[in-house]
C-alpha cells in the first residue's frame, strides 16, 4: 500500500513537472511569435519609411517645379497687364498652360478687371503704363503657395505672405494647388490655380498612399495606416478610412516612443489583430505614425500547432515516465517480496533448526524409557498370566500399542532433527506413481475413492532418493484419502516443464480454508484430530533437500492440489 501511494505521488509530481514544462514552452513559443511579428512589422515600417522619404522628396521637388512654373505664368500675366490687355486673354493663357484659372484680386480681395484698351489718338498718345503707375503703389513680388505641401511650408527667403486682408478672403478655397504673387501692374495680387489632376495621379503612383495600399495586400497583413501627429488618418490600405481620427491614447503615446509599440488590439469590427506602431521620421522631424495590423489567425494557428505538439510531447514524456516509474516500482516491489520471502524462509529454517535441536534432545530423553517400557510389557505378556487372562492380554496389547505410537512420534522428531541421508538413484516417477496407486487401492475402495493416474508418454527420469520421494508422495496420498471421508476422486499425474518434473496429487475433498492455506507446511499445524502436524513439514524438508519445491492450491468445497517440482536427470 505504501508503494502504491509513493507511485501515485511520483506520477503526480511527474505530471506537474510535465505540465509546467509544456506551459513554459507554449508561453515561450507565443513570445517568440510575437517578437517575430514585431520584428516583421518594424522591418516593413522601415521599408515604408525609406520609400515614403523618397516619395516625399519627389513630391516636394515636383511641387516646387510646378510652383515655379505657376509663378512664371503669374509674372507673365503681370507683364501683359502693364500693356493694353484684353480680359479674355486670361482664359486663353490658362488653356494653353493647363491652368485651372487665373484670378486678379485687388487689395480688398475683390475681383479686379483690367480697363479696356484705349482707342484712337488717346490710346496711341497714352502708350504702355509705366511701372508703379497704379495709385503710386509698387508692391513687392511676393509669392504665396497653398494646397497639400510636401516641401517646407514657410515662405522662401525674401518672400512675404499676402496682405492679411487678402488672406482673410480665402481665395484659395476650391483649388487643389496654386500660387499667388503681388502684382506690379495694379494694386492687388495675381492668383494662378493649377490643374492638379496629373499631380494627384503622380502622388497616387509613387506616393505613400500607393505603398501603403500595396503593403496592405500582403499575406498576413490586415490593415496599414499612416496617422498624422494630430491623430488623423492620412493614408490607409482601405481608402474609405482616410480622414478618420481614432480615439486611442496608446497611439498618441507611441508617437513619442523611439520604436513605437506592439500590442493585441480589437478592431471596430470585433476582430483581434496584432498591431505594430512605428513613428515615421524625416529630416529629424516626425511626420506621423505608421500602424501595421497583422491577422492573428496565422499566429494562433502556429500557437495551436505548437501547443498540440507540446501536449503530445508532454503526454509522451508522462507515459514514458509513468512506465519507467512503474517498472522501477515493480522491480522494487518484486525485490521486496523476494527479500520478505527470504526473511520468512530464514525464520522458518531457524524455527526448524531450533525445533530440531529440541526434538533431538526430546527423542534422546524419551526413547530409552520407551524402550524399557516396551521390554517390560513384553515380559509381562510372556511371564505373567493373571485371571482373567483375556482381559489381561488386551490391556497389555493396548499399552504396547501406545508405546509404539509414542515411538513413532519420537521417530518423527528424530527425522525432523537429523540430516537427511540421501541416496540418489535414477528412476522414473511414472513407475513410482503406479506403485503408490496399487498400494493405496484397497484403502481407497473402502473409503469410496476412485484413484486415477494420468501420465503422458516420454516423461524424463529423475535422480533422487527413491525412498524419501516415495515417503513424500505417500504422505500426500494418505492425506488426500483422509480428506475425502464421503468418497471422491484421487488424481495422480506428472508433466515435464522447463527441466523439471512436476508431480501432482489432487483430491475432490472439502479443501483447505483460505486462512489456513499459508500455514499447512508449518510444524505442528494440523486440522486432523490427534495429528502432530509434522508430515507436510518433513515432506517439504525432503523436497527442498533434493533442490525442488512443493506448493498447494485449494478452494473450499472444490478440493486441494499439491504440486511437487523436482529437477530432471541430466544426460
């Protein structure tokens, strides 16, 4: 029972260790997957940052070129206005130069219309207008740009923004890109609005939006977005999301972090994604925050596979450990049983040795007086004849019988105490069993017992003391006959098994009680009235002296079976 508890405790400890290992391995694998996704996201962000830097520089360069071209057109219009000028010519200039429109505004922001050209002699005498002729004002050639600017938004050195009164008019509304300069031909400004379709197409082909859309179509990427420093969506793999302003303090915090953040987040649709946020830096300034959302399905699939592998490995380790522990405990228990059996055998031999010493002393002290009593009884029978003579003779015979019985007991004690003088010879057990069957046949018939002998052909011979083996088997046969008082069957048999010959004596008597079965070979243990309990003890001693063993099987109500195993004779 103790070994069972220790075994279960060992299995529980092993299971706990295996579970801890499996859990640690699974958590480590999950951390590795997250780290790998984080590295992938940061690498993609670096690539987007490099591409965005190049795209922004390209956009800024082309915008500067277009702005210079628009400025040249505005100055051309200003030069044309210094001469007699047809207002319809503005439309033709815009069409030839792919301009959306050209606005002439006075200092109050109102449209200014050039006066019609003079005719006749007055016009010829007047000639072209001199510089600074309008109200004595000579405004500077300042330039103002509007629209989405990728270049530095401040005015270039030496330039000033338009007067505040004109800025308040918001003349750039409704225009994608344009340039305004102060006019020298009249008191106001000239605003040139560009036809920006090809500019937008250029941005769309090589700009950040195109890179983000392509990145969003990669396997495993759920969404990509570029957020401005204020938190609004500047570009998104889903163009419908452009202009949104997500309320997420963590993203605002990530904009100030050197490497951004990596986290699990739930989208508006309820899907779980792994998000990597990375600030985009250009020329030392942060343009915004790039967020890349990875679908969790590949990571969860890898996690499930790793978890399944870890569980299989843990179960295999647990089974292997359990089998190993079971084998260890089995061998240990078997060894303990053997040690315990050896201890029992040693104790039994010590008891038999002590009993033999006592028996030898007892037999020595009792045998001589018994011989004297026996001789005295013989003289009384021979020399005295009191009346009534018949009664006297019966009484003497009774006393003489008791002396013989006591002498037989003494002989058993002597046989238990002294060493066995074995005289081994080669003989066949089948002949010995048939001889015993014939010997006990008359007594068996009287008891209503049928004797059956079952012997296979080719039984090997044994080398043993034939008289002692006959004594053992005869003791077993007589015990079986005495156990079947109401009749039954006595079965004698033999078979060869693993270089040994097993002789069996079985009866159909009432059997031996289970509590008495382990003690049947103990000295002085007997269930027969008047028995000494030394017969099976002596039988066991004889069998073990031949290097064999004797065992018993019995079930109450179904009889008993004694098996004597003896080594066979070697050729």
